[in-house]
C-alpha cells in the first residue's frame, strides 16, 4: 500500500519451486544475483516500479477466494484444481481465524 500511495506499482513473483534454466533453480539464481547466503531461503520477490498500464481490480465475485488459506495447507491449490462441492465455506470466502 505504501508503494501505491507513492504512485508505484508492485508485483509478487513466486520463486519457490521454479526453474531459471535447465540446471539452475530460480532460488539459486536470485541467491547468486543478490549474494544471499545459501542457508537463507528465497520464497518470492516483490518487484516495485512505475506501472506501464493501469488495470482495474477484479470484481470481488471473480476472485478465487478458495485459493486463500490462513495458516493451513490448501490441497486444492497445490493440486491445481478447484475444490469439490461442499469443501469450501458458504459463499466461497474462507474464514480467517
């Protein structure tokens, strides 16, 4: 929100479980590029800069709330599937505890 208040945009980029090339993981590449010690794990990167375009946010009813879990493992997201009927809270919005 601070970036946005300064007129900047941001983009979350997953690094974990991604490959940079055939031999190097994205995590290894970022560790090398930024001189991050091997014992420090890189899960993601957040890019910040001036946006090239303005995009309207998605309407709330189009958001995939079933992908969001607070402090739990989301087996549906890990499997790349949508949940079966009755496996998510009513309305598709997860409870936050």
